[in-house]
């Protein structure tokens, strides 16, 4: 069950869209399911539950939103919170932009609609390895998004009946994918410094009142430090 | 909140989520990127992955879990080692999943 990703043959031997999207789908199904259960409990109709997965498609923001709606928060503060929690996508979009510059505007717009932590992490690595097929890229996005929507609707339909998925270890699928992708990103001292700093800072920020900014602020400070310290810039490419 | 208001909330959330996703990509699609920004963005993927991995492994319901009974800690060490040695993708993920399932069955 292994897909060799040797640098020389990376483009020809790129694994199928489904096998690359599979860890994301395995992670999204149970989390999406949990979202669906909580959304219905918070008073969302089945249609609105599904619509949020289709149009917003952002795990943590959706879970926070249904919690806020359930506790009677006003719409404006739910929307403002979603904006803050999802602001980190600015960084993802900018980081991938050099690889998208040759695409037609409509395709960029469609690609960015399905940008998540997980699809960003996967595509950043694929694009770096010159795996730039637009068809495969959009197929991966659609498969992952479908997994998220299906999980959410299944959760909403199942309602109170929540089978315990923990014994299967599926909640480890996304951390596992992050680990594999991170190993592939450790390309230079600057990259290693960025990863170590990003992890440490995100953990520290996650323990403060600014925890909604943990990923964004941690990654920005880490990347800026790694990119502009004399120690790393001399050796990095 | 009635369903009509929830619908409007969903639409508002969709708008404020999509804008940060799409504006930077469209902006830099049509103009050159400053060298300093390019250099910064080249190390954004490892910085983001470090942040995501650390949080997904070491945070349990928002609280730090740095103890040895954190199954994800061991599983991610196994997954990373396999990914590094084999250059595989799905194999290391699957091995980690089996490890976590086994861990939970035993402990």
C-alpha cells in the first residue's frame, strides 16, 4: 500500500487523486459526522446543516458556529468569529499563488473555494514536487469536500445515535497526514526551523485567549523568523 | 435562531470564509510577488504543518497533553519515521492508524 514518491519520477508516478485524498476523507468523515450531530442538536435544519458544509467548508469554524447558534449568539458575532477563525487561509492562498498564476481566473476561484488546512498541506507538497495537474488537484479537492459533506449529513440524520468511532483510530488520520507531509517538507535548515517554531508557537498561543489565531500567528512568526535569520538564509535555497 | 436567520448566517459565514481563501491567490496571479514575500512564503508550508501537527497531536480538547500515555505522540513518531525511511504516503498513515487502534484496544 505504498506509493513511491521518488523525486525523479514524482510527476509520472503521482498516486491517484483518491489515494491522496483518502487520509483527508478518513479524517473528515468522523469530524463531519460530529458536526452534523451537534448542528441538529443546536437547532439547525437538515438543509442548513448540509448547506454550511457545502458553502463554508471549514471544520473548526462550523463546530464553533453551531455551538454559538445553540447558545443563542447573534448572527453578527457568529459571522465575525468565522472570519477570525478562517483568516489563516490568507496565508495558504498567498503561499500557493505562484503555482496557480498560469491558471484561468475561474479555475483559481474554484480551487480556492475548497482550500482547507488539509488540502493546503497536501497541495503545497504536491506542487513543490512539480505535481501540478489541475485535473488531479481539483479532483482531490472535490473528493475531500464530498467526504466532509457526507459526514455532516450522516451525522445530522443519525442525530442522537452516535456510534463511538474512537476505537477505530480514525481520529488519527489527519495528524498522520500532517506528519507525513511535514517529513516531506523538511528540505533545508530554514524549513526545519520554520516547522519547529511553528509547532511550538502554535501550542503556546493555543493556551492563551488568542487561541483562534494559534495556527495563523504561529505560522507567520515562524516563517518570518526562518526566512530572515542570517543563520538559515545562507544555507537555504 | 429561526431557520431563515440561520440561512443568512451561513451565507455570511461563507462570504467571510471565501474572501481570505481567494483574494491573495487572485491578487498575485496578475502581478509579480516581491522577493521578500516570496522568500517568506517558501517556508510557510513547513511552518503551517508544524503548527497543525503539534496542535493535532498534543492538544486534547484544547489542553496540552505531553505525557507518555498520549497515543498520538507515539503514533506520529512511528508515522514520521516510516515516512522518512520509505518515502511512502498511505503506508505510514495506515501504520499509524493501526497503532492507535491497537493502543486503544490494549490500554
